[in-house]
């Protein structure tokens, strides 16, 4: 289906080559017509790998394959297809992954266990992997170091714009680059992972240190976002360090030498996460929710996500209705410690409710003006402790129903 560009779309940044990474795409026609739907990434020998995966119990064959591949800690290639998730396909799904890995391994002269895979699209349809293996030789001949935009577009499904981010970090006095691409628009409620996200750096970072940095970064970015409360069967975030830069040695435990890298990695992850929320299916508004005064950060996060996942809150924002009662409801249903008469609620910086009731003299006019914008800010103060969290979501419009009601047609 051809979807209009999200009004919250942001352009791609400049994406220069990254040493040790070459990319190529092809159109296989698995689901989409007249557009690339297959990505192959070649990684330098010795590349270290890290990853986090969905906690959905009905995982796809590519998740199982990549989770197993990660045990080796090394990567030479990544293959991603869009339009077919290769989920709930039994032995046929596992066989597709094996055939694809073997084909890539032969082309790049590497072990099949170093070929990572990801798929996204319709669940329950057998992946016609012969179309993929037939396209791989030509892609391998045309790999290029500047193919980032094409790569970001090839992994899209209901996305309306490609998503990528990049930062420069320092390890010692050496500059290293971190570049990531992601896809996601619906079925977004990450749980220790996200939609599909792939990160690359030319730094030389051991797999254990890269894994620790990635997990921290994901928890502070993708795991603080939601579009529709649904955790995908195919979610994964993979990170690859090609070891092409020369810098002070990074120990397996990471440590202070990796501090700036870890901070910049988190920036890339958050940048990508917010691009996904901006492209939420049918979204017209980006919503930021700040929770303070909770008994712990974890409690604050749970309350924030309860607000962010509430269809009533999200539809109120879509309708530009300053119905703060729905926020109070969402706080109360989260199952976390709350005292009604200490609770305060604000929209757009205007406090509407305090001490169990509406603020005396409250004027809704500036709140309505704020809600007419593209970005809406909600704040909740529980008045119980020092716990705080920030999460993001988007509004819920009829566009979400239109997209998902005809997803397979």
C-alpha cells in the first residue's frame, strides 16, 4: 500500500561511509512491487557482534537464527528482507534461514554461523527464500560503502520514511563513527529490543563490552517508546563493531575508556527510536510523557508506559481534547503506588490538576493551543519519592485502523 508521508517525518542526516561496512539492495518481489525489499551488508573479517531480541514467545525463525549466531560473537554479514516476517512457518522457516546463510557464506567466503538475519512483514506465510538466494549474487557484486539510504529504504514495511542516525564518538583521542538504521511504524511496544534496528561502528570493541553498552542504550531509548502496545515477533537490535579504527584497547568489561562511545551509542538509539514513534501508523502527533515523584525509576517507567499505551489518552490527544481525567485513569491502572490526593497533572507546562482535583482558576485555553501542535508534552508528579522516567508515544487516529485493517490486502 502507498501511504502518505507522516507529518512528523524528519529527513535523513548525511551518512558517510563507515570503514568495514558495504551495503547492497535488490527488489525480489516477495510482497512489494517496484521497490527494493532485500538488504545485504558485508562486514569486515573479525567484526564483533551484539544484540537484544524480542521477548515475544512466538518468535520468527530469523530471531532464532540470529540469537544462535550471536553466541559466536562474530559477524561477517547481515541479510534483511521486508514483506514476509518468516514467523510461524515451522521447519520451512528454519530451512529458509539455513539456505540463505549458506548462500551468503559461499559468496563472502565465511562461516554460515557468521551470517545474521532479520525479516519483517506478514506473519504465517512461508518465505520464498529461493527469490532471496537468486538475488544475492548480483547484490554481492554491487556492494558499496555509501549505500545507507538505499539500505534504510529496503527494510521498510508500513514505514512512510527511512530512518537513520549517526554520531562521532571518542575512544581515547581517536574518533570513531556510529551509524544506525531502523524500521518500524506499527506493532511497536519494545520489550528488551525493538522493531528492527542495526548499528555499525568502526571501533574495535569486544563483543561483551558492546553487548553491555547496547543493552543499556536500548533500555533508555527503544524500551521507553510505544506506538500501539504490541510487541513484535521479529524485534531485534543488532550492533556490529568492525575494528577498523586504531584507538586504545577496550577491555571486555568496557569501563571508562568506553564512556563517550556508550553515550553516543545511546544518542543514536534514542534518535532512531523517536523516528519510529514519529512514523507510528496514522500518527499526527508526537507525545512526550514525563513522570516524577514516583517511589522508584522503575515505577515511574511503568506509569509512564501505562499512560503512553492508553487508547483513551492517545485518542484524546488526537482529538485535541484536554481531558486530563484520562491521564489520571491511566496512572491509577498501572498497578504502581499512587496516592490520589498527591497526584498532579500538566499538559504543555500548565498544571491542570493537583491534590485530588482541578487547579483553582485553571484556564484550558493555553492547553488547547498546545495540543493543536504536532508535539504534545504531558507531565505527571506523584509526590511520593524521587523516581522519574520519560517515555514517548504518538496519538491514535483512524489512520491506524485503515492501515491495519487492510495490511494483508
